[in-house]
C-alpha cells in the first residue's frame, strides 16, 4: 500500500517555490529532486539570457494547494 502523502512539504519547505539557475544538469537535478519529494510543476518554465548564460526558472507547488492556485488562474 502506498504511503499517505503529507499535507506539508518536508523539512519546513514552502508550499510554493520558484527554482532558478543556469540551464544545466544541476538545475535539472534540482527540479527532479523536488518532483521526487512530491512537488508538482506549476506552469511552463521561463527562460532568459543574461549575456553569459541561459537562466531558467520553474515554479513548483505542493499538491495540497493545487486546487487553490487553480481558482486564482
């Protein structure tokens, strides 16, 4: 039987987060780790160029607030 999902993220992490960083393997691992913890991707990633690197941002949410943010959209 699968474990019950917690209503709160582990380690006091926030319900909503925006991960940012250079578009590299480390950033992809950070997003993957957040998804493995139970976060869900929220919206499309944003991408920009700062003159040296491509910078990516990805919003993630904890599933317990998914309905709340859906009403706001």
